[in-house]
C-alpha cells in the first residue's frame, strides 16, 4: 500500500498510511483513562492526531522520531483538521522510504550536480580545476553533498538544499564575474563551489535536521577549511598563494567576525562571494517565509519574521492568487 | 596656452600652467622673511609647491579653492617632487575649465545616459515608465544627475560618479531580475534608477566635493524621497501601493537603521536593491583603493583602509604589472 | 438599552450588553461537544467568557474584531471573573458606537485642540504661523489628528493619544524655550506641533491599533516629512533655510539612527525637541505601566517592563492608596 | 602693574603681563642656538610665543603650568598673532591671582548659591530639607562646590561650572515637577541638587582641569554616593526608603550602564533627573562649541564635533552677527 | 514525623510530608467542580500535584510560598511523577525548618568560614588585616554572609553560595598572587574577600531567592562599597590611597561598564580579581547547568543555555556514568 | 669591535656601533643642502640621529630596516638625547647578529622549552601525549616556536614571547586543573600548549614584527587548527571526540566571535583556557605598559592606554623606586 501524504488527506475519509511521529504525548482524560496526542508529519506537512482506544499497547516503546503506520479518519477540531487514530504500530525498517518524511528541494539533485559540473568546467586554472573535479568525483562526499540541507532552518532547510544553494551561488558568481571583469573568475567560481562543503560534516539529516557534534564544536567554516585544505595538499605544486586566497574566501564568507567568520573579506573575490552567498540565502528565506507564513489576517503581508526582525510584504494581490504568484527562485538558466 | 596636468609634469623642466590651490599657507623663514607653502592640484593629482620671492603680492587675496596660474620649475624635496614657483596669480574666470580640476569618471556621461534610457525602456508598467521617462527628460535634473559624484569620498567620488554608479546598479539589478524571477522586474529597475537621485541635492561639486546644507540637514535618502514623491503625485492615477513600494525601496536602500535608512527592507525588491547597491559601491571602493593606496613596501597589499578597517589584498604580481592588472569595473555590456 | 462597561460588571448579576470580541476560539469538550471560549472587551478592560449552549449557531461567521451583543451572568473561575454567555449575536452597525470599545485619552480632544491653537498663536514668524494655522484648519487632517493614538502600544496608546502627546510636548517646549533663550522659539514650537503628524497616516485605530501599509513601508517620520513639505511648498516664499531646519527637526526627533531617525539632531531646536519628545513619552509610559502592571506580590513595584528592560518603582505606599496616588500626567496649566 | 589679558593684546604694542605657561618647548635653530617656543594663556584665551635671546637662563627650572611674567611685543606669524618675548621670569606666589588663568563661568557664584538655597527652601520633606541645608552650610564643601568645573571638558568646563550646571538642573527640575504632578517634587529637587556633588572630589582645578586619583579610581557617581550617604546617616530617623530613592537618583543619573551609571533609572524622579541633567549638559556643550568652533569657511556651521560625531548648525546669519546672536543659556528667572 | 524529600518519594506509596507550595492554581473541571493544581518542592527538587476533594477548604488562604503539610500517594501522569493529594493544610511555624526547602551549598559554612579566616591571616598589611578581621567578627554581618546565596540564579544560587564563592575566589587569588609576583598580595586577598559582601544586602533568601528593594535600587556593588567604606573610616589612619585601591577593586570587579561596574579595572589587582571572580562564577554555572540540564536526547550535551547563549558539551560518557562523573568544583585544598 | 647598545650610550662621548635604521628621511636645510634625519635602534631602545655631511653618499641605497654602522657623538636636542652622525655605511651580513636589534624575552628559550617538555610529560592520555611529544620534537617547528613573538604588539611582543606566553599559560592551566577537579587535566594542558602554535605561521620576526600573508588571510587560529589537525591525522586511532574537543579549544580560545574565534567555548576546558590565556596576556600587557609608558607628570599612573581605553594605576611610590618595583611576571616556579 502506497504512502498517502499529509497534503493529500481528504476530510471524512478513512486513512491508512505511514507518518513520522514528530510529537508523542500520553495524556489523561478526566475520567482517568489515558489517550494519545500526536503530531504526525511527512515532507508535505504536519497534522494533529489523537488516539482514544488501545492506547496502552500502541504507546509502548513509541518515541518521537519513529515512523508509524496508522489507521483512522480525518475530522476537524477547533477549525483545524485532526486525525482520529484507531490503530497504530511502529513501521519496520523495510517499510520506510526516509525521504518521504523530510522536506526535499523541488530540484532534481542529479540535474543540479550535472549543472554544477558543467559550470566547474569553465574554470581554467589547472590546480583549481583539478581540485573541483577530484572532489566532485569522491563518492562519499557526493552522497552527503547531494543529500544535505543548507541549514537546520532559516534558508534552504530541505534535503538537497545544500546543493541547490551551492549551484545557485555559483551561477550568481558567474554572472558577477562577467559583470566585474576585475574579478579572478576561476578563483571566484571555485570558492563559490566550495564555500559550504563543511556543511556535509556540520549537519545530520536522517530523521531531523540537526547539528553533529563536530558541527557544534568546530562549525562548517572550519570543517570546510579542513576538508578543502586536505585536498589541496594532495595536489602537487598547488600554488601556496592560490591556496591561501581560496581558503580565505571560505573563512570569510560570512562577512563579519560576529557572524562566525574568523576573517573578514580582504580580497575582491572574498567580498563578492560574501554578498552573493548572503543574497541567495536571504532571497530563499524571504520566499520560503512568504509561502509558509503569510498572514491570513492581512493580505500581502507575512507574520512577524523573527530572524529578520520585521514583517515582510509581498504586495497586494487577489485573495486566490497571492501565494501562487510567487514562484520558487531558480537560476534562470536551469 | 594649454593646461599641463600634474601627472605630466617632467622633472627639471620649466612649468607654466593652471592649478587648483588646495592648500595655502604663508610661513616664515628663520630669517623672518615670509614664503608660501602650497598644495596645487588638478583632476590627475596633487603636488607640493613653495614660493620664495614676491610672496607678499602673490598671496594677497589668495584663498584655498582658487584656481591659479603659476610659473616655476619642478625639483625634488625629501624624495618627493616639489614645484618651486616663481610667478603666481589668480586665474580669471574665462581661463578656467572647471572639470580639469576635479577627478572625473572615465566613462562618457552621454553614453551612460543613453545606456540608462535604453534600460529604462525595458520597464513595462506604465506609471513607472512614465515616471522614469519624465524625470530623465527634466533638463535641470539631468544636468546635476550627469555631473554629480556618487559620494564625497569612499566610492565613485568623481564627477559623473553618480550616473556611473546608477547605471552599474541598474545593470546589475537587471541581471538579478532575470536570475530570480520572483522579483518584480519593473519595480526593481525603477528603484535602482531612482535610489540615489537625492544626491543631486545632497552634494556640491563645483570646486570640491562637499555636502550642501540640505544634504547635511536632510540627507540624500529623504531628499530623493521628496523628489520622487513630487513626480509621482504629478502622474494621474499612479497606484498608491506601487508608489509606497517604490518609495520604500529608496528609503531602505542602506539596509539598516544605523546606516541611515529609516526603514529596513521589507519587500524582495528592496532587499535585492540594497545588496546590489552595496556590492557595487564596495567593488568600486575596493578597486579605487587598490589603485590609489597600494603599499609600496608590500606588493599585493594596500595600505590600511580605515573605512573597511582592514588591509586589502589584490594578489601577488610582478613589480611592474600590479596596478595595471586591475581594470576599472564596468558593466560588461557597455 | 445602554452599554454596560466591563469595569462595571457586578458579580452574580445578569448581563446584557455589547462587547468587542477580541479573541474567539471554538473548543471541544471531552464529551465531544463544542463550546466557545472568548475574550470580550471594551475601552475599560477585558473579560474572559465561555458559552456552552447554542454554540454552533452563535459562532457562525463570527470573527475576531466583531462587536457582539451578549446575554449571560458573571461568575468566577480560577479566582478571575468569568462571563458565562447564554445568548450571543453580532451587533448591527447602527448599534455600535465604536469609541466605546477602544481606550480613549481622559482629556477632551476639543479642549486639547483649542489649547494647541492657542499655543500656536505664540509663533510670530509669519511663514511658520501660516503653516500651522493652515494645517490645523484642514478638516480631514484634523479628524485624524484628534482621533489617532500616539502609538500602537508603549505610550499614549489611546484614542486621542496623538493630540494629547503633541499638546504636552508643545507645552514642554514652550517652557524650555523660555528657559534657554538661545532657542529659536518659533521654530521649536512649530516643530513640536508637527513632529508626529505622520502618525495620522502610519496608524489605524478603527477596531484595533495597528500600522497601515504606508506606516510599515514608510514610517511616520517620512510620512510626516512628506505631509509637511507639501504644505510648505504651498506657501509662497517660505524661506528655504527655515524649511530645512523645520524638516530636520521632524527627521531627527528620534535622536539616533538606530531609533529610526535618518538624521541625528544638528540644531539646538532639533536637540531639544528630541529630549522633550522622548521625556514626555517615557513619563507617560512609566505612569501607564505603573497603573496597569503594578506587581500584586510586591507593593511599590511593577512587574518586569520589557520595553525598559527593568522593574519600575513607584515607592512605598499603603495598600489601598497606591495606584490612585499617581495621577495622570498633564500639563499643569491645562 | 595689572594683568593684561590675552583677549586685550593689541598688535604692535609692547606687552608686560603675567600668563600661564601652558606649553614650553626648548628648540634648536639651524645655527645651533636654542630658542623657546611657548603657548601662553589666561582665562580669556591662548597665544603662541617665541623667545630668541636669554633663553638659557629664562628656561631654567621652567615647567608647564608655571605662571610667568613676560615682556615683549605682539606681531604676526602665518596670519596668527604671535608674541615675541624679550624677558621672562617665573612669577612669585604673591603675584598670582589664580582665577585670572582659568576660564570662569560668567555667572556670579555667590548669586548662584543664593539662588540654589532659595530653591532648596521649597523642599518640604523635613529630612531632605535638613540634608540639603546642612550640606550647603559646610564650609569646606561649599568652597569646592562653588569653584569646581562641571567637567574636564565637554560642558561647563569652567571655574564655577559645577554650581552653574547644578543651579540650572535644579531650576529645570522645578519646572518639570510643576509640569508632571506625578513627580515627587521634594525628592526631585534634592536629587538635582546633589546629583553631581561627587565632582568636588573627582576633579582638580588648581592650574588645569584634571581628575584626582579618587576621580579616576572611583568616579564622581560613587564619590557623590559616599558623600551623601555619610550625611544621611548623620540625620536621625532619615527614612530608609527615602534614602534609597535619593541615592538611586544619584547612581542612575547617567541613564545607562555604558555611560557609567551602575543602575538605570527605575523611579520617575530618577528618569526625569537623567533627562534634565543630560539636556542641560548638551545645551551648554552645543552653545559652547558654536562659540569656540564655528567654521570660518562655512557660515552657520561649526567644525566637526567629535563628541557628538557630527557638524552642528546654528543657522544662517550675517557675517558680523553670527556668534553674538547666541547668548549664553541661563535659567530665565536668574 | 520527619520530612520526606522529593528526591526520595517512591512511586505507588503513600506520602505524608511537608513541602513548599511553589505554585497554587485553583482550576475547574468540565463538570464545574474545582480542583487544585500545585507544584510542591523542597531543596531536593519539585513535583507536580493535584487535589480533587476538599479543595475549597484546603485552598482557603493558601498562597504561593506557604509551607504545607500534605497526605497523598505518588502516581504517574504523562510519564511524569505526580502526587495526588488527599489532605492538605498550612504548616505552623514550629513545624518548619526553612533550610529544608531551599537548595543549600554542599559545603559546610562553618568550615568555609574557618578556611576564609585562615586565608585572611595571610594578609600582612595591618590596616587591611584589621578591616578583614573586624568584619569577620561582626555577628549580624556573619549571619547573613554565611547564609546568603551568591546570586538569584545563574551561579552559586544556593544557601551558603556567597560564602562558598567568596572562599573559592580568595583561594584562586592566592594562587594567582603566587604566580604573578607583581601583584600586591595583601590587597588582592582583601579585595577578593570583600568583593561581593554587598550581596548580603542585595538579596533575600527566606522563602525564595530575590532582590531586596535596596538590591534593585542600589545594587550589590554600591551596597558593598558603602559597607566597606564605613568600616574603613572606623579604622584610624587607614591610608587614603590603599582605601581607594581597595574600593576600586570592588567597584570594577564586573570588568565592564555594561556589566554594571561604574569603573573598569585600572590596577593590576582589580584586573586579576575580575578574571578570578568571573572564571569562578562561570565554572560553577557550567557545572551546575550540566547537572541540572543535561539533554536526555543527546548524551554529552546540555539543553540550550540562555545565559551563555549556547549548548554546553561535557563529553562522551556511558549512559550511567555521565552526570556523576562531574564532581562539584571545590578549592582543591579544602 | 663589539656592539654598543642604545641604553648604554654616554652623553658627550664618541660612538662607533651598529644599529637598525628604523626611520630614514632625507631632508633639506633652508640653505638647500640636504641632511639625514634618522631613528636608530636596537633591542634596548631607540635614539634620534642627524647627519649633516657626506649625506648624499651615505643615503644612497639606504632603506628602513637596514642595519648600519655609524660613527658620531652623543648630544642633546630639545632635552632629548640625539646622536650626531659623522660616518655611516650599511653593515655587511657577517657583521650582523640579528637578535641584537629586536627586543627579546628576558627568559632563556632553552630553559623555557625544557620547562614546557617537563609539564607536557604530566599528560597521561596517550594520544595527546604523543601529539605533544612529536610536535615538540619537530626541528623546523621548534625553531619558529622558540623565536616567534606572541604578537606584533600589545603583549609578549618580543623574540621568544610566544614560548614565554605558552609556558606561562600552561603553568597557569596546571594550577587551575588542580583547583577545579572537574577539568580534564590532560586535555587542558594539551590545549594550552597548542593554543597559539599558529602564530609560528602568522607572524614574521626577521627585522620587524609583522604578519605574513597567511597570517593576514587566514589568521593564527585557523593556521594552528590546520597545523594540529594534520599532526592528529598522523597518529593512528586518535579518538575522534578527543580531536574535536582539542580543536574546539584552539578555535574558541579568543572567547567571543567578535574577537576572532569562529566558535565560543562550549566545554569547560575551552572556557578555562580562554580565561587563562586572556588573563596572562592582559597581565603581561599591563606590566609592559607600566614599564614603557609611565606618565612622568603623574607618579603612579601610566599614559593613556589606547588598547584598554583607560589610564593604568600602579600605585603611589617614591620617585626612584617606582618602575623597578614592578618585576617581570614569571611563573613563580621557574
């Protein structure tokens, strides 16, 4: 039996499907009998659920993060959809296709990688070219690079988000290298490709997006620097100055010390990479927030965005047209 | 007799030319006799000068900012070139071509304006189109817009710098509007064109670059808002919401309150304009500083840049090749 | 039947009155039956309410912000008063006197306006005098100016609060102009009168206090500058320098860039206006917080004030005397 | 022979008078012979001086801060007045009237003290009244309180400046206590009178204005708190709460921790005192800077003020009228 | 009948004991009947409790902070232990041993005081020695000094915490005085002993840890300065300079103005005291947080620490070994 | 002929010695003849010098940073010692013992290294022990580690300063590990030893102390992380978690992001290392500043210290005793 996604649940109909149990609480009715209050979800969204009967057995050994198979039917409670669960059990490993449960970039990672490799072929400086080619041929690295999100939250926080963000930044830097000929195009493209590779070691993305121990203790800027510097040392006669300028771009791409960069940009390429990277993240965060947090009480506005510390405005539109009018930002040439 | 520029003065040769007297000091020799210590300049640079004889008459009524005609010969003092002046008088108005004395953008303002008008034709929203066309047809505005520097110092601080910067930002925004289709292209191009028009009222550029009283008291963000809002009101049925979104872009283009914007960007267009504008200014400032302040003691590095609070690095190069290797940033399609 | 105010509800008695439905939640009893949980309010305060019967019909089409007519009786729940509602329907427009539902300044707007006009007559500089007289004769402006609150929250957040605050600041500036004779009295009085007029366009005050779109996108400082500059241009031969000094006062009245002023005070009048305006707002906020948030557990102290980031102390008093001891701040001469 | 003040020195005439030697440098002519370069001054201003003959003897034992008797004549050097000294010797103690050498408040300290005592009589709370009366009757305290400047620089940096500032703040607070009746008038007047008394121990004002060791190590806020607390303890049954509220005003009068107050204002009186004190200092600093640093190149503007980090504008005036047009700020009722 | 501590409550067993009622809420069942929801606690921890019967009588006059005697039995609700209360009454004063209800330092105050006196005997400068000896002999001071916590929360927030922290800082300073011989050992030890004595007047610790009025209005830095300065004045011929250096250490021990010190350290002893004091507090806060807030979901890590704005890591350990592996920080020589 | 040091130059005597030419300026006498103005120095200090004859030949090819041999005699100019040079030539390489020209730590590097190795032997965890032993046996690393300064300026800015600072921090950490038993002693000692090893690549110390390109672009924190991580990878089965905790200490030892650490301390060892490292630097900077910048006008005080933004106080002492009274800070057990 195939998976039914949260977004497709139809009110009043019976449901049999798998979900990620994101929240599990055993509560007590006034009568003293227990019931289960759950939040179930998958990559399309979340839904509240309750289970009234057979709770004791169903809840045994159940923990948050488990994938569960449920039967039930969809009703409404306090004007919100609510799933009343009649049967529930933990799924067996072979029943689980994990990426049904975490949000995923709408862009195909294989196509993105092909796009990245194509852009990387533009690089003419032989050491940089070899560095990029070699890394994009490392199987274990690629597996992580294609799956990782770009962040735990805020922007590109979806499976494949790191690759999507990287391709977008590389594409943007290519435009900027054409626009400002004083830029060292090869260095900028290489730095854009590598600037966030440390995130493959900083984050985990198995059942939730979170930081690894290394991520918390060292951070992706240092992890990326270590990863790249090791590859550089493996390439004979990699020019010392070129290596330093490349690593400087990675180190300084957050732009300011207080944003976690141990150096601030001192080269033109580092400066431009910082702007391109920051802009791409901000555009993605803006559009994502508009899609997920538009204010139902006030057309054209989002709810308050705590990260940016302001309300966002996406303009006056007809009631039905609004959110759809904003398409996903994608490099136009993809 | 034509003007000889500071950059062309040849050591050991007699000099007869006009210069801007940037600094004038009457000093006293130990013997008690007075002498004149001057800094003379034009748009190609500055030179120190001294005058030993006929000082009393020459200095009468002479003030900083005067254009003077001098005779003399070029020598060396403390390893720096120094002009010993034998005759000096104030120039008469008809002898002065002012733009020989202030630095000027290397780009032709007529070509830049043509370029800007061409890009503005891309705007399809009729009210915005009319607003831009009308403004770019106002003679007094255009005179100022084509002559003004973009700043007193820091970036694009040259005659014609405002137009050069504006064209560059519009060009960049055009690329970004193609790259991120969620952007309202018309709004972004209009905002990019108008974002700094207040500088035509904030700055003076007759003999030195400085702020007007209005510039100091109101600032170019408010002056530009007033200027644009007045034109908007003159256009029948200009949509209220569109006007607010356009003015919001102007108000917020510095990005943060502490950088002088009374609002922070709340729309995608305002956000992107801020990044484009800031990036273009920083690239220009970086390259200008590299050209004017490379550290002779340390190849590849500039002297300390107080605005950015760091040294800048433009890479390792051969002694002779360095500064030339960095070409002026220009929109590639110009 | 007249309105009964929240503050006058007597425990145990039947209630029939109109209220603003500030919060509306349809909840489910354990039995599965729905009930309504409400917060009802008017300008004198809020009260929690529940409705157990006839819920389905009563809640149809009911949204927050509606004025409703309710019948019920007042009881206690968790030591707080609670209204049990037996009947509820939306009020018809002709039943509503809106200002019964929003808090209102205790001061009479007509008297305040008269007071303001009287103080404005002190201004002797003819252009400023005409500017003020003309504006205070504009009907649509006056309607808004007399009704608007001075803020969404924090200080003078009541109907009529803008006028109350303005009159208080003008009065204070009059004292300061007498105290420091170096001040340009006319300019200071004019600036004090006009400093917050942009709030008539920044805020809405129909059923809740909130920001308009223009308020969020442009802010009252810019809106006020635009409003005043338009009136200035309508006055023949208004001196340019005087206009700039007046607009400078409006622009800089928040004192610092990070508080939203695009300029910081550069004239003595702008400096003094900033202090007077800030002080008057702080005094009002202090007293309002003492009245609404005194800490019942700790006599003489308020609860924690998040805006000021501290507890406030209004001194040791007898249990009964405390809050009353603090009278509303009013210009003493009113 | 009486003192001739710097401000009265007439060009071309012989001079015989006493001055404070503010700077003393023994320099060498190219010929190898020594000469003295001096800055001499008194409370009316400074003047540069040189001495060519008899230098060896004159400079023996001469240190900066000495009062010297000089003979010479006034000439011009680099467009500035310069005194050529022919004879110079240190003054004997009996020749020195110290207050001729340091700038002094234009207001009479005896009149100011009388005014302060009169205002203090308004205080009705008996403990506060006794505290103020007792302190203003302490001879050694009064001597310092009447002579001390209010600061080393910035504002009221003149002999008698502390008393002048104190009287002005008390006067201002009296107005504010009338304007905002919620204020505890007695507490506010007492706090205003005492807020800066620690400066009598923080500063020295014998030959230059500087900090004492205690001033540097403890600061005037703590020194004032200690001074006042000692007097409070000497008054029987001084109410504990009143004492705490008074000391709180002194501690918090700088308003923010980063400005040196260990507490921020938590009472209405402390809040108002902070504003009054800050405003009075700023007004005085503004006017003082306008008088001493108007920009000769730009009528209506001062030079750049580093403390306020901006240029100041005192408006457009006729060339001759400008500085005189700004009178000293004085409590209007004095 | 003895007290049973929260930490010792056994599931399923009847309970009869005294607890501090930290939270008291009267709620209503759907049926309309009231019940009591409580949080009960003592120095070993907290436990949730409910009371279904006899609520009306039990809750009469009951307020948070009361010590109550309860009967009931321990069950589980939502996987947490919950006490169902069958009888409840307020305890009489003679039944209460207050220190059973507040957390207490594990170290014996008598031993700590003895240790402190011993270290103080090291001080050889006679005035400092007398100052310390005298103060440590004052009965009322000692009672407070031995009982007070070192803070309301954050670090050493336990009865006896102030003495524990003081002894630890003095011990640390003794090591540092040996390590850096340039330090004035006597001054440093005296300052370490006295740096936080103001907390005896800043805090209350009867039923909860909170600030006194004096604590909120004046703060422990000023209260400590006043306390010490009074003792200094009582000692004949206490050197002025020594007194200032000692008070300077107290005033500046928070290191920066924004952390509440009105002076920043200007002497070597003040500098070192600041580091020692801060380090000791941080180490204690770190270990306390690890013990109380280790993240059950993530071994080796704590939950998010808001004060430090980060997660803390105490390393990888076996499930059972973890928290116990971290012993309380104690001066090693105790 | 041996070197005569600046500190030993005797007034009035002929001088023949080698110095570092720190500043070289060719100036012009009024007569038009050139002369040389120099600042000569060695590790004991600097002295001003002039050369009047034979200037043309002497100055040919002379640049700042050259070691020169001079003859001349010592006189006085403007109350400062001045060397009048009669002969001057550049030294040949074999005449130069470089460490005579740069300041050097008073401590013997061989003894310091022995001390460090001894302390390192305390480490018992085998992987850490091997890491430290191996690194301290690497010849090229050791050469740099023993010679490098700890900073370009501020603290330990002397040859051997890095090793001196490292030994001092390790010694301090050893004390702290004994004092706070919760600390992982082995990890802390290893981290203390390695925290600044990146400075061997960040700085140059041949003729002046300056940053390398790598130092400016990557910084010592990243350079040290790369250096240590490379050594860790060379050790078989180095525990991953231990490696991360060690690198975390290096990364976070500046404590805050804005001080250049890309992570803030999250482990107890990282926290303590930060305090120990910071304290040791501050103590050294304090004492160094007292020795070099005591204020001759104000006994007991230094001149204004810009780094710390304050004056420093080292107490009241007799005129002759003052500077000597402050001995160099040294680990007491050395």
